[in-house]
């Protein structure tokens, strides 16, 4: 068993319905890998958010070719508050069939859930989880986190705060003529191009700048649910001091 991932070029980190439509082929031909599903990441890998119309267009193409539509929602809450829409609007109402509902990047510890919007797709998921090592012992400790996570809008408050800190950081960096914001900051991730001397200065001050993002073309800075205003101020002041 196993699967094959077929990447698409996309635009600014997001795939397009047009490219997807042109890339799906080989169905029914024994010499070709058979396509079964389309997966998008929300928030995407460049920190941008798929708009509802983009999700709907991609879903329509997937369903036209009888493929299932999956959303990787590792930063689901961050995308949701960025768009200011309901979970239903961003998922099944936009054509999503299966959602990986992530909570680990928004305050939980190793807590994720798979949500099926089509019962017929559930199939042998429980057995597949067991076989792949994803059926945790003492699952109640994960479930308890998710219960608290969605109670009283904790997950939305966490995401709103993280996005706010990301925007503050992005705005602060954009004031420097020698720092270029690589992609629009639409959630809690900031991608920026730093001059060598600033990277070395930040590393010397105790920051660990990851220069391997996007083939070394940008540095990724991520604001979290527990990032403080003072944390952002301290980083910006350290950059300003160089």
C-alpha cells in the first residue's frame, strides 16, 4: 500500500483550480498513479489564507473528476478568524469532504481530529489509524483537551491573538527598508527576507533564525497563541538596534 503525492506549482503557495484541472489525468490507465483526492492546507505554507471562492473552485474541480476534497487544517482556527466566517462556510459549504482539525498549533498538546462530512468516506479509518500508529492509548487525555479547546470559544480567542501578534510583527518589520515581507501576512506567520548582518545579529542575541524556509529565500517567524506584545516589541527593538 501507500500513496503518491503529486505537487502543483501554484501561485504564492496556493494551488489554483485551473492548474488542478489541467493536472488531473491518467484515471483508468493502468500505467498511471490513480488520483483519489485533492488536499489543500489552510493556512497555506506561505502564511496566506485560501478565500472561500478559491476553496469552492478547487472543490468543484475535484468533484468534477470524482475526487475527494481534503483540508489540512493544522492552522484551521487562524484561517477561520482571518476570514471571519463560520466553520461550516469554510468546510462542507465550500465543498470540503474531510477535515484534519488541528489544535496542536493553537494551544493543545498533540491534539488533532479527523472530521468527515460524508459518512460514506469513513470506511476503515479506525483500522487505518491503528495500523499507522495514530490510535493513542489513553485517548481521553487528548479528547479532554479538544473539549476545553472548543468550549467558550477558547480556540477562536487563541487564534485571534496569534494573528494579531503576527500582524504587529509584520507591520514592524515592514518599516525597515532592508527587510522585505515575502508574502502577505494573513494569519500568524510572517515570511521575510533579512540581510545577512541582521540574521547574524539576531542569532548572536539568542534568536535562532531558520534560513531554510522556502529554499532559503525567506525566514519564517510565527506568532503563537501565547506570544506577548512584549515578545514582539523585544524582537523589533533588537532588530532596530542593529
